[in-house]
């Protein structure tokens, strides 16, 4: 097989996110519905004398703090030697946006290396490695729509109809660690655990969209509340923060209404990054 390969690295949203309790390991127990969206980065790898990461976004770290490099180091500790790579990351998913870009990148890289070198790692082993990279990283192995429990690493498939959404990134990141450690964070109970075996469409999803982390985000980032209101104003069924933010998304009835809303939102927030996306997106192989 060729020593060159590339892959799309998809973003995610949290259609609901309940933070249930603090754990003894410093993390939190959550109950969430992840779904992949068709916003994506592109990762390319080719053999090189040493492993280096290059990125078109100069704000992204390319050293040991990058989750791709962390994943590479973890993988090399548990499999036979494989070549070094020049890794090229074409970044479209903003960092600190609540869209899982870093975790997705790490997962896409591991899957590429696993396939290119016939390492034979199954999804369970990949998930074990990725779980030490980021709590949401195992989700990106299969993509689609999945319920996440524990830290987010305990996953089961969910049934979700195709949704049309607008995602707005307000040009500033939010620290996940800062939000989860905030005294403003209000924990929610687990009494309303949902049966996700039915097919959920836009109207049903809008009724269950909720994010516990908004209790810690909205007091300090009023722009998030403004964006939620703006999405509702242009016809969204519902609008919430994705993950710990800073991206906000709204769910629309159909593609036509989403595109109509996109034009209006771009007029009002011309300097922000705004995407019309679909969900769910499934693993292409």
C-alpha cells in the first residue's frame, strides 16, 4: 500500500448534554447525544525522516500539545514500529469551539496509520487509545449519532434523521477546563434518560435540546445568548451551545428554511464564521 493517505476529519455537535456529577478522577459524568456534522478538516500523511505536523491555521499548536502528536506517541508505545510521517492538517474546524476538532483529528490520524500499516487495531483498541487523548475522541471512530455516557467514552448508537442546521462560531474560543471547573455549573439529574431507539427528526430533537454547560457559559459570555436568540428569530426550532462552546447551533425544519436563515444570519453577523451543515455523518471506511 502507498505510504501516502488522506482523510476527512469531521466535527461534532452535542444535541443534548447533561452534566450529571463530578467524578473522583477530576472529570464529570455526562449524558449526551453526539452527532457528526459535515464540517470537516482534512489530514494528509506521507512518510518522512521524522514525524512533523504542519497546519494552515497558525494558531493551532503543532508540537506535543496537539492531540494528533499525542495520539501518535501513544500509538507508538503499543504497536510494532511504523514509519514517521509528515502530517498536513487543513484546518476548518475552529479550536475551542465545542465542535471536537482536536479529538476528531487525533482519531482520523490513528485510523489512517492503522490502515496504512496494517496494524490490525480494532475499534475497541482504537477507542482505548483515544480515550486517553480526549473524552469525546472515541466517538469519532464510527461517527453518526451516538449516546455518550461516563466521561463521554461509553457509547451506543442512536437513530437520528437527517437534520439541517446552522452553526455559528463567534470568533473566540472557550476553555473546556474553565467551564467544567466553574462554580456556576449546575449539575442536572439523570431522571430524564431518553429512549433513543426511535427515529428522531427536527421537531422531536428540538424538544430535548439542552446543555447543562450553558449555566457556566452564559453569565460570562453574553454573546452566546445573543446568538441563540438570533437563531430562534430566523426560524430555528431550537438553539443551544455545542459542548462547552463557543459555537452555537440551531435546528431547522428543512434545507430551504436553513438556507433562508443563513442569509439573514450572515447579514447580522458578517464577521463570524457560519456554516449550513447536515447531520448525521457516518464513517466512510
